[in-house]
């Protein structure tokens, strides 16, 4: 880090509880790499303090903030402006301070798309996808696929009502896509799997420390030519990805998405675009990831 002085600007992350986020590590590394006079700090911000925190960023001229669970939705109403995609999915993961005005963006959407296209070699138009889970991450994934020109989405969730609500939201916003919701039940999804090109698990199933937890859906019908994505990246190989590999499917975990969304946020704040390869090497050295 260049020496902290009168001109040092502040970036940061808000979430609650923050646990062990890699964001401070990767952003401070990139700030040093580009020799930028910023610091990136982690702010453990309880929900009842969110409004005060956001007003504090405005007052103190904090340049940019990443937003994580549980604030991605609630923060929208506290900002001066929200870009179209973030508005559409109702979630902000990046705030940019533009001359005192706080504007919200969602770089998870482009991060997911870049991951499946660049790392998965997947071309979205005219394909069929099965998405598991109907929470915040699922909203970003489905929106990325609809924006990218997917043909069909099947959305399954443990709580059917949530899947139905999200599916009808996508259907209303993207009438050209066929969207169907169903129960997290073999009878619903197994007959579909033969025709599915992309499976995305957005649930936390299999995440550290529950690494032995069996896959959230039956994997026997996974097949070569199918891309299976688990947004969990710790461990790198969850049980669903191991099973998918066994069936000859391509697999990716969620780490590239995390790094791409971070790179895009960093570029919005500083104008410099980090190389994610540098971050992979950093994570290998500094953490037990990858
Ligand atoms: P995120 O922002 O990461 O998407 P979330 O909004 O809490 O987190 O959503 C988590 C999703 O994973 C939900 O769809 C949840 O299902 P419910 O809507 O029924 O709660 C799903 N999920 C969590 N644990 C699960 C489990 N053990 N089996 C199946 N689905 C699970």
C-alpha cells in the first residue's frame, strides 16, 4: 500500500456477519499493484445500522463499497440512483460514489455471465438451463441468462412458492424466455435433464464445513456436453461437481464469478482493471483455496 496520507481514499465492504471474506485481500493487492492511493476496509455493519452506515459513506466521501449478505436488497432504497439491471433484480452488490451521489450496480450478473462464457466455454443463446435455489444468487444467475438470450429456464427450489414467484418475475420481464418453476423433486427435474445444457446450483449445499453433504439434486442423468456450475467455491470440488465430473459433464465452481464481479467493481472505482490470474496466484499463496 502506498503510504496512507491526506489524499488516501476509502473503499470497503459491508455485510453482516462478514466472516472470512477474501475481498479485502484481493482489492488491497490490486490497489498496491496499480499503485493507487486507496485502502479497502471491511465494515461489519448490522442491519439496523445500514442507513446510518450508508449516510456515513456519503458524508465521509467513501469512494466505493461492495455489498454482501444481508444488505443487497435493503440498500437499494438508501441510494441516490440504481442502475437498470440492479433495479430489475432488486439487488446491489457494488456502490460507486459519483461526485457525492451514491449509485448502485450489480456486478454479479456480468460476473456470472463472464464465468460461464470465458471459463465454461458456454454460449447462452438458445440453450436450456436448470437453476436450483431461488434466493439472491439465483436472481443474479437467472437475470444473466435471460439477458444473454437463453431459451428455457427451469427453476427448482425447496420452497416451491419462492421458485414460482421468481419464475413469474423473469417471465414478465423476459417474455421471449420460457420459464417454469417446479419442486425440488426428482419427478419434476429428472425427466428434463436429458435436454438440459446448463445446471446451476445456487444453494449453499456442500459448502464448508458441510463438505460431505450429498448433492442437492440427483446427478445420474448428468451427461457429457452439459455444464454444471456450483456457486460454492469452498471447497473447490463440492459433491455435486464431483458427481458431475464422474458423469462426463463440464464443471465450474463459483470462484471465477467472485473474482470477475470484484474486478468489475474495482474498475468502476479506480478505472484500472485487475487481472484475475494475479488474484488466483495470490489466493493460492495466501489461502487454502483453489
Ligand atoms: P443466496 O443469496 O446465496 O442465494 P439465500 O437468499 O439465502 O442465499 O438463498 C438460498 C437458497 O438456497 C434458497 O433458495 C434456499 O431454499 P429455500 O427458499 O427453500 O430456503 C436454498 N437452500 C438452502 N439450503 C438448502 C438445502 N439444504 N436444500 C435445498 N435448498 C437449500
